C-alpha cells in the first residue's frame, strides 16, 4: 500500500454514503471481489474497485479486505463513497442539451439522445437528463412520483442510457399523478423500433414472460417461466417492418414497462438486439464466415455503437386537459445509417442471386 492510501476508519466510514449493500447469493461461485462487483455496478473499473478495497471503502462482513479477496456465499458487502451522490444538498444543475418536442404548463415531451442517462445512479451522479431538467427549470421544483427517489423529479418512466427516443416529463403534482396512473393502468401507447439478429418467422407476435434480475449476472434481466414464482408480468407485441436477410427491423409495442423489457423479450425468442453489448448482440449471431461479411458487420457496429432500439412514438391522455396526445420522432442518424447499410447489403445479396 502506498503512503497516499490511508484506510478509512470505522468512525470515519459512518459519515460516508452507501452506494451498495448486498448479501451474496447462496449459490454464488467463489470469485474475486473486483470481478464480482464489476458485474453488478455500472461504469466501474477494476482499478477503481481495487483502490476502494485498499482504502477500506469496500467492506465484507464489516471487515477491510484486500483487492484479491474471494467472494463467498452469504458474504455481506458494503460499498461506500465519500460524498452523497446528490452532492449532499440536492441535484446539481447542469446545462445539457434537451431536444424538446412539446411543452406546456404541465408536461414536457423530449426526444432523448442515445448515451444520456435518465437519472442519477451508481456511477452516474451527474451528467444525466435529470441534471439537465434541474438546470432548465431553474428554481422551479418538479414533482416526484410516489415511490420514486428524490433524485428523479418529473419522471414517470425512463428509457435506457443507450436507447434513444421519447419521454414525457411531469411539471406539476397533478400532472405526475395523472400520468403515473395511466402508466399503472397500461393505457399509455409506446412503440419502439428495434433491429434484431436473425429472421423473425412470424409477421406478428406477442411475447409473455415474467422479468426479473438474471440469476447469476446482476447487470442483466431475465425472462422466467410462468410457473416460476419470480419476476413481474410483462407483455410485448411485435410486428416485422423489414426483413434484411441476417437482421430484421421490428416494431415493438409495450403493454407493460419492465426494465430492459424489449431487450430480454426479443432475446428470449432467439432475436437479440443488434449491437446490444449487455445481452451479447455485439457479436455476429447470424451470417456467413467470410471475412468481407465480418468487416461489414464491424463497420455497422461502428456506425451504431449501441443497441438498435428507439422509442419512436408515445401516446397518452393529457393529465389536465384530457386531450389524447400522440408524438412521433424519426430514427436518429446512427440508427438510420446502420439501417441503410443493411439495406445495401440485402440489395447486393438479391442482385447476386439473379
């Protein structure tokens, strides 16, 4: 240990903020703690976790541990940080570009760019959409939905960091109450455009499957059978928009809104989203073994460096005026470029067959 690395005492630790508190599953295999935590915490590097072990910010069963500590079943792990994620006094206002599709006194609809995290969380305490909203509304206090954390003002739903598309924000208490009820009642219309690996056989279909955390990889969600007493009910309706030989463009309509719902539902029927790194879609899952094809797919990954998923339309009843509202936004440039590249590849294949 270097001279700079001073172990935080038990007394000092009491004033720190707890990032994570977890009891290891009974069936957990023995593995290094840095590897174990990397699979459960977003945006953490192995070096950062090792340093946290050395300084006593990661405790196992209340004890300071070394970076090479092996996690065992039923270990109690606490991960601490010096400052609370909200800076101790509140959310940090940050000037973040907002693509505002619609706004009135009660609601705002935005088109979220890919790469923007919606709200603060482990590894993302700043630079989120919420930080941008706090800056945009200046001193105006946005309401917090019942059951939400205080760092999620205005939010009644969310989309993943690397998913683009439409979100509705509530600006008043009455608006957040009305919108949250519609989400609860599943009366919100939400349609996504996705590009998935493989040829989807049925023109239309519905996927039912309960969703909960993956049994071994806590960074993933998983679809469980109906007879399993695990997870929350989830339903996704899909329809083929375009067959592109080794990938398919589909429209997905959500009946429920579970974490990673489209991503895990499509994977469960054998059609992982294109370039979805978390679920294995960043590998060539369909196609030939030829070098030219491999280069083509890698170039397409470069054009669309994220999962091919876009929240394309959003419909709901205005919580105050009761008017039915509907919004649409086109595919962003990265998705459009990847789609055109696949269309070009498909056209070339058809020409060669003639």
